[in-house]
C-alpha cells in the first residue's frame, strides 16, 4: 500500500486507487499520516478537517469519519487494521516505504550526507530521486484550513531545501546549464527566495553567462524592493561578489562557543523522552527543531541540558544557549549569539531582519546546537532559528508552541510528572540515598506529596539534606501540616514552585484565569468541558476554548479526549487562587452548580437505563443528554470517580440536599448498574453517617436500603440481610411504606 501526501492526498495498492470522495476523510487521513505511528489528539484532527469552522458535533462526526476510513483502508489491505484508537486520540500504522513523505525524508537525508562527504554524483542522483516523488502542491485536494496550509508550507520548504542541494551537487559536477534551467522554473514559483536566486546566479556564471547572472541579481533586487521594501540579503550579495570575482562564495571562519549551562547531578529517568531527543539527530536537508513542553517545574530545562551535554560532540562548531524568559526580545539574543560566533560588535546590524540574515549566513556552513530555554511563544523563537541543515535547535516552553510544530516542522515532546520509581530516585539523590533506604515508605509518600515534580522533589530533598538528623517522616508531617506549596522554598522566604506557577497563571487572559482557579474547587480527578461550564457559568463551547488555552499553557492536561485534569500541586495552587480571588458566594455558587450538573446528567442516565431503581423523581435532565443507552452507560462508567468524590465533598461541606440526591439518583443506579460495588458501599456509608448525625430517619432508612441492595448485588447475602432487616424495622416503625416494600423485596421476603 502507498500513502501519498506530496501532491493530492491519495492511497494506492498496486493498480488500485482508494476513492476518498469525502474531503473530510482525506483531511483525516492526511492529519494521521503527518504523524505516522503517533497518537494524534482529537482537537488536532478537528483543526485539520474543519479549521475555525468546526461545528459543535465535530468530535462525534470525527468518530464516524474515523470508523469509515478504517473500514475502507482495511478493505484495501486485506482486512488489516491500520487506524487504532488510543488513550488521547488516534494513530495510523504505516509500514516501511509506504509513505511518500518518509521516503522523501530518507532520500533527502542520504543525499545531504553524500553532498557533505563530497560525493556529488551520488548526492545528485539521490536528491533527484527524492524530488521525483513530488506530484504537485502537497495536500492540494484538501480544504485550505490554517493547519493544512501550514503543513503544506512546511513540506514545500523541505522540497525547496532539496532543490537547493540538488542544484548545488549538479553545479559541483559541472552541469551548470541544466541546474540553471531547473532554478529558473523554481524561482518563477518562489520569486522572493533569495538563496535560489543566488544559486541561479552561480549556475549562470558557471555556464559562462556572467551578464545573465548579474541581470538575475538586478531582477531579484528590484522585486525585493518593490514587494518588501528590502535590500538583497547576504546570500545574494555574496553571490554577486562571487560572480564579479569569478570565484566561489567564501566561507566564514570557524569559532566554537560553548554556552550550555551546567547539567544537574541528580537527573533520573526520562528514558522515553531522551530516546525521542535522540531521534532528532540524523540530519536531513533542513535544520532540525525540537520543542520540549510541559508545566512549570516538570523538568524541561533539566532534560534538555542533560541531553545537550551528552551529544555536544556531534556539533563541532559549538553550542549556543539563551534564557528567553529573561531575554524576551530576539534582538539582544541575536547580538550575543553573533558576538559568540566571532562577529565584531561594530559590525552588528541595528535592524532585526539584517541581524537575522547575518546570523543565518554565519551559521550556513556550521553544525551548531542551539538551546532556547523557556520560550513565551513561536514568534519569539523564529528569528533565532538557523537555516543550516546540520544544526539543531531545542526549545523549552510552558506553552505548546503549535506554530513551530505546524509551520516550522518542530518535533514536540511533552513532559509529564515523573513515574513513581523515578520520582523516588530523584528525591533520594537530592536528600541522600542512605536516608531514603532507612525510610522507604516515608520517602515514597513524600515523593507523591510533591506531585512527582522534579523541581519540588529537588527542593524538598535539599531541605532534608541540609538539616542534619532530620527524619523523612518528620519532614513529611511538616509538609502536610503547613502545605506543600509553602514548604517548597529555596531561600527560606519564597516558594519557588508557586513563583513558577504565578508566571504561567498571570500570562493567561482573565476568563482563562477564572476557569483555572475555579477548577481548584473540583472534588473529582478530572473534568469535562460540560462540568467546567457548570462551574464557570459559561457556555460549554466557550469553556472548552478556555480549557484548551489552559492546556496550551500546561496548566491542565487533556489526559483523554475531552477530559482534563490537574496534578496535585497545580490543583492546590488553583484552590489557593480560588480562595484569594473568588468571593465565598462565587465559590458556593460554582460548587452547587457543579453538583447540580452531576445530578442532572446522572439522573438522565438513570432514567434511561434503570428508571425502576429511582426512589425519588429524577431531576430535569439537560437537553439531548444522551443519544442512547450505550452513551449513558459509557458516561456513567467514566464519571464514577467524580461522582464518588462529589458525594464525599457534598457530605463534608454540608451540601446536604445535593448529597442525598446524588446518593439516591446517581450511585444507587450507576454503581449497581456498572458493578462498582465498593464505591457504592463507601457512598452509602457516607450517607448513613450523615443521616444519623442529623437525625433524619427517612434518609437513614434510604441509606440502609442502598447499602443492603449493594451487598446483595455483590453476592454478600449475610451483610445484605443485616442492613435490609435494619431498614425494614426502621421503615415499619416510622411508616415509610414505600421503603419498607423495597427492603422486603430486596431481602426476598
């Protein structure tokens, strides 16, 4: 089977072409193929298919399109399943040599290596084969959404880089006229690409047409002035000098900056992420760009610094480093980089565009590793990207930097908190392995209390190490008593983690800040846009946009399609913000509305699945709550942890009416229907304790019935008999005839 993106999107198997009549199916296929073997989240697929005009039903429609495309590919491939659903989205399985983009990249890389090794004949042949894979404009039969246009531009840039290297190889072989003919066709389509014009000038001069070469310089100079108001850049000026002097363009003298910060001694784990960084190393025909993203304190800078030191010998022309949060403007960073590369200060341009052009010219023949730490956005990074194909740029950021991924071909690596074993290892290295070995249980608990964040673990470990005789268990008790955020200080007066979170929080727009702090009130492990909308009082689509912005800033994580969560420290930070910035009335309203949301949705599911179980009328369900019983059952199973947490929270904070309704309408139905007996029993006992504390006999009787019927469903007949008998006695004593009948039927009497 062949998957083709370098032109119209097509699928072939031998002489058979798969007919993808739906443009949305073609867009879905392209979006998956642009990241073969990688899980692509639904929001990314929706962006490619619909762009900014996605309908409210886009996610549901996406499932339909995916199922149809999966069937079509399986029919063409002898029943083999190529598209797989995974946690967080979908991926497509592509075998070696099936995807034209991968074949192109492999040939381009091989051709580039041959060119660097001086094997011009092999380079010209290999790069020519890469260019022969192109059938026109990439993705040309898709709707021109912003994402599609960005991907098409990225692929086109990769092709133009190969054209440049192919022509360079042919020039070296003396095929100047043939190269000039190819370059004339390309510059007609890309009239402002200065490097192509420079190569055309050299090709014409090499063919003995110096006058034509200088005419080409005049043509592109006029075009640049008319269209951009700009003068020719270094590539063109150097080509002009080479034509006038009848010599090759001179190379810049080598210098070797070494600016990487010191690597941490306590680094542990991150094997998968280090492997992902390793995959950036085989260079192709364009500079490699990797972005490492994640929330504050998750260890982005540490990971990149560790890896950069491991591979620095692969970059013989040096390493550049800049902290972009401390230097938010690219101009001063460019100045420092150029001085480090040997450009005298008096020759540094004042104009940013001229500085960018000089920077790229200086690096044109160099192999440099450039680390850009803590970037604010894509626009801050772009002026600092070299054009040299044997350089590598690594960017860290608290934001997703979608622009660099979509338009600049960046490979994104997302960091989450450490796994349990690595978190304990980081903490042990920071405080001393002997302490961790003496108190393994307390060490593991302290690592969890620090949310397995590397920054928090190192600070905590250093605090214990610097207090001689300090027991891990005692430190854990202090942290829990005083609050982990307040405990994570570096100089005794400032919480380093809180300061890091403050920077991310304050960069948000006001509506997204409000959404974030109200998420600190959520009692359960995660939240959907609908539940978050109940908290904020905003429409679901508006709330979904706010959640997406929070995900972009790595203040929440979309751990499954449409489900968002905060790790423990961020949850505590959000709750702190809610406590200081929201009035008590606002917090109370948000909590009641969230509980009401759970009650209404669960009541709708209960009425659809098991109406006979309800002992009180179900609340008015929301419009179009569920399409069918399967959707209701799926929602209930997904929401069980949130419903249990909501009931406990309601009991603990004296939202008595909501607590009883949730126990009755939600858990008595969902737990028994879904087999979640242990959670149903926990909730029932919460209800029983509250009823006995408040002296409400009817509610006590209901709780006894719930506990008894749950024990019976779980197969514990003796326990069921105990609670149902107590319920029957209480119901008969107080005249609760309906409950007495339910208890008797459940007990088999």
